[in-house]
C-alpha cells in the first residue's frame, strides 16, 4: 500500500466517524455542519465516498460463494387459521422481520440453503 492509499484510507476513516457523529446527533446535517465548522459540500462529498467504498466491500451477489437461494413461501389460504399454520412447523427461526419455518421432512440441502440466506439478513 502506497502513501496515497494510506492517506486516503485515513481520511475515509476520519470522515466515517464524522458522519456517524452527525447522524447520531439528532440535528439536521446543515445545523450540525454549522455547529462544527464543516462545509456541507465537504460533508456530502465524503458521504458519497464512504457509500461508494462500502458498496465495493459488499460481496458480489453473483459470486460462487454467495449463491442466490430461491425460497418458496407458502401463503395460508382464506379460511385457514393462522395459528394452525404456524404450529405446523417443527422449527421456527425469527431474525428481525424474517421468519423461517422448517418441518421435519425438510432436506439437509434446503436447511443449509435457508441458513445461508439468513446470513445475509441485516
């Protein structure tokens, strides 16, 4: 890594902390920048650079180590009691807004793919 890359990474880290501080302050960006003698144009410039760097660090959706896993979710039909539907699963996993229900007859491959998909839930 050369000097330019190190300097750029240092500035990126510094501005990441500045953006976090601004966002957690509860103030508008304009008010926070005025209070901290920061030019709003500089703030938005670095915010764009931070977002670009974050996107570059995301794993590719097409990489062989991160396959897209199709998931078929059955929807209860009209007249079906939702409590009967939920209790028909042997295992229910909840992670935030995502719920995965697994029955005893699920294949090992299906369970493995479902758990891989859950790793990408934020």
